[in-house]
């Protein structure tokens, strides 16, 4: 699995997203990260392992307690991917907006050429009686 897929897979879990949100405020020990959750410390370590494998967090080697820290470069990878697709979608919408505007200009010009003001088919219209 590529890096981006591991990142998105790791963030698919709400507990892991919450851990990332908490770590965005600052480094924390595993015990501090575990405090708000109703799960075993072993389960917290499993979540951290997934986040580590995805490159989202790191824990320096050394004696316990070790702080867990957020790895910003993983977010750069996500940002690049998201912005690429956001730009493509925005370009597509801008092209669609241009087509719609052109259609409206054509429709408006056609109405004036036929002597009508905003009405496609005046004949038989109830207001004409």
C-alpha cells in the first residue's frame, strides 16, 4: 500500500482522527492520549501503531514515558493530493459556469432578435388574451 493510502486508511477511524487532533495541540505521552478513551492501553498502542505505520506520528526511542509527536510531512502529502483534485474540480466548475453564461447570453440575444423580452413563445400565452 502506498503512503497516501496508508494515511487515509489510518484517518478513517474516528479515534485516530481524535488523537491526531489532540496531538495538533502539542506532543503527549501515550498515557495522556489514552485518558479520554474507554479502552485498554493495549488498544491505544494499536491505534498509535497504525498512525506510526502511516507516518502520521512518531515516538522517539528511549525510556518511558516517551512523547508522541505529529509528523507534519504526512499532512503535506495529503495537502498536495487534495489541492490537485480541488483545482481540477474548480476548473471543471469554472468551465461549466462559462458554458451556462454563454447559453444565457445566446438565449437572451435570441429573445431580442425575435422581438420578445424574456418569453420564448408568446403565442397562446394566457397573458396575451
